[in-house]
């Protein structure tokens, strides 16, 4: 090693030692810290929004399931299993009560089919 190289090594030794043991000077970048804080805040808000959207979706699904079950009961009332005048049992949905509106039954069946698709 030359004398010049030896002098450079001696001059650089304090910095190298400090960086190896972790006592080097740490720089602070205010702009980076601000952007990082905004990113963390945005991440937190996004996580909350995702959780709220999942709760809304689950609530909406539960509501539609409940409405479907309720609709099945309404259809059972308006279209009961009955017998014809000869006493032969008829399948579900083959009998329409005089008080049941055909429009109501059509809308109810259409809604049931749409809910079943979900």
C-alpha cells in the first residue's frame, strides 16, 4: 500500500467505524416525513373504508336473504297446496286464491327469481 492510500484509509476510518456500529449522523428529510405521514393516514382511511364497505355489503346481503324468505312465506299464503273439487292434491303454485292479485303474484315471483340470482 502506498503512503497516499494509507493516509486516505486513516482519514476515512472514523466515518467507516461510525457507520459500522450505527452511530453515524442520521439525516432528516421533512418533505419525505410529511409525504410518509400522509401515506400512512391514507392507508388507514382506506382500510376503514374497506371495512365499512364490507359491512354494508354483508348487511345488504342479509336484508335480501330476509326479503327472499319473507317472500316465500307470502307466496305460500297466496298459493297454498290445495285440492281440486275431485279431491286430488294439486302441486304448489297451481291454485290461485280469488283474493290474490295475479299482478301481485307475478311481481312476487319476479322478485324471487331476481333474489335467487344474487
